[in-house]
C-alpha cells in the first residue's frame, strides 16, 4: 500500500494560542519541561481545556487495511495544543519518514512515528532505511554545531560536552560495536489477536515481527564520559537519560526520560553514538547523538540526548516508572498498578520467522525455505530449532545457515524445511504458546512464533497433474480461495475412479 498523507481535521485553539518557546537556538522543536515546574503546570492547564479524541479501538476490532495503519490523531492534537513550537512537529516528522525511510516501509503508527520494514529484507546488518523506528514524540531538528549535552547529578565534576568534544579522540577513545535494538512490542500483534490488553492512551502499536534491527554503531562508551566527569559520587547507582522530544502522559507534559543501572555502564554496554552503519545518525534515529544500550529494551536507548543525570534509584519519569512493565497473566485492567509488575530491561530469548509470510500459499518440490531471526539481550543465540507441524517434530537449523556469532547482536538464519504433507501447515519456532507470554501491557512476545502456510507439493502426482492443468489453461493455483473455472474431473474419469474405489456406498 502506498503511504498516505496525514488525514485529520484542523485543531482549533481555544482562546489565545499558548507560546512555549524553544529552549535553545538551533534546537528546533525542543521545549525544556523538566527544569520548569511552572511551565509544566501551564501546559497541563492548556491540555485540560480540551476533550481530545478517544484512542482508537483496534484490538477488539480489525485493523484498518491502510498504510499508515493507525494515524495518531490524539497525539497530533496534543502537539497542536502546545502552540507554534510543537504544532508543526507531526508534519515535520512525517517529512523525515518520507526522506529517510524506504518507500515501502510499513507505517504502523503515523505519529508519533512507529514503522517496520517488509519481511523479505532481513539481512545480518539492517540498512538505515529499513531499520525500524519507535518514537514517542516528534522529531526535533538540532544543529550539530549548536549541540551539547550535560552530565549532572551524582558525579564529582558536572560538565557540558559538545559533539566536537565527544568526537575528540584525545579525550575519548572511540568504539564501534554491532548491536541489535529490539522494541519490547515486537510481535505484539499476536497478543492482540489472541488476548487484547493495555488500554493506555499511548497507542500500543500493533507491531509484527519487524520491530528489531541490527546496526554498527560508532561513538563513545558512557563509562569514559563518566570518568571524564570525575566519576560517581557515593550512592550513584543509576544513569538517567533525557531526550529533547516532548512526551505526554495522562494530561501532563514531559521530556522523554529513562534510566539504566550503572552496572550496565561499568561493563561498557552503554554507548553514546553519533554514527549508524558508517553514516551520521538519521534525524529520525536521534541525530546528532543518541544512547545505545546493548541487550536492553530499545526504549532505554534514548534519542536526541541532551542530559545525563546520575541518580540513586531508577528514574521516576513516566516511561521508566509507569510503562514498559511486564505483568503476570493474572494482572490486568482490574488490578494492575505501576508497582505490581516489573520493569522490562534485558530482552529475553525470542525469535521469528520472517519468510514465508503467514497465510502464504506455496508451490514447492518437497522443501520450503524459511528465513528468520533469533535474539537474546543476554548474549548471542547458540542454536535455532524450527518445526513444520506446530511443535511436535523439531529440526535444528544447521550451524552454517546461521549468521556469525556477535555478542550484542541477533543471528539471522535460513532453513530448507522438508515438507511432505499438503494443505494448511503450521511452522513455528520455540515450543510455547501466546498465552504463556501474554501480559496486560502486551510486551515481550517471546512465545513460539507460529505461521500457517498452505503447502502445494509438486512431487505428488495428483498435485503435479493439477498444476499442469492450470498451466495449460493459463490459470494460477493461488490464491486457493478463488475457484477453478474448469471441472477437476471428467465424467468418464469420475466413473472409472469410483469403480476403483468401490463406489460411495457399501454393498447390501
């Protein structure tokens, strides 16, 4: 489907248009909220004047067959309500989608932008144009020569560091690492189809299998930056990151903020990156500087970084405290709290079949080629097994059909599945079911990834005969749901075959 332009009614500002100025010259679309409680209070008052559209019901109803799938009207209106500094961000952000992403990207949510690539472009290193995007707000436009970030909180020597400082190798040795980033919502569509969940105002995007990607990141280990700032003070145990995008939660406004434990920094698993696959970060991916946290949920890899704050406990910002929480299956709308689930950090073992696609109908000669990925935030996947019968018989993917082992990255794989049976078959990875992974927030679909394909095995004589009939008449066998416009058996053939089968009725 071709991408569509924004389709929404103009938002009418009530009374005088509010004016929240940009914080810094050369930082378009960045309003600093966290330093100014009165400004946040004023923004809350503005938001309280409106009855915003209710979030779309897309879990108990079919998803629209459009691209973008969901538009995000409510979130656009939040930005419009904030006045001139933010009101154009939905359109600005969409222009960057069209400029920096592949034309056939699957636009899961138009704003804030969430998008994933088509399944058939799975490669060991994901091109920037095909790398998934999960944004929580609009895309700030920051000039690199005006850029800096602050390091503050429980460090001995707080500092302001420019991008030029960070790229000065006499101060900071560079590092390049291949690492996978995965949204914890990857494969959420399976939970939505089977067991709907979270009804928060932030749209829980209906991700399929593409909210994961692997890139070569270049930057500086955050541990080196903390050392440059004199190291930690006593009690400094967590590192909080602030992004320049504006984030809304239950009628209030924030800057995007998350944290990771310092133990992650200490072992050089947190990078401040300015380069992605040998090129400057795309704006949609956090230009000019972002955080990359190896092995952790993608939400911790803060984009458009402007502040690092060392603190004594995990961040109390809403994204860290109130979202990305994993609940047990007995917790839901009726009894969930922010504290009775646990915060998702390290991504668990998960995998997916990328090709063929679910409900694909395949003509083959006794084998069907499968491709997919496997990932673990705790290290590399050692082995991949796949099943062609829903989980009874399992085949190990040969070691030479998996991409090389890289500590912080996925492994992509391919396997020629032996297929004798015809009709609907269920291919899967990992022998568990969606219900065993379901949680109210619909995160971390680590259950068995199951797809159904219709097998048409050309090695079977009857099937070969039918395929030849179709070829002679110029008719395609697929889709199987369309009728054939010729009799599949002549009357003479029918009578002959029924005689061989001893008829349809038994003798008296």
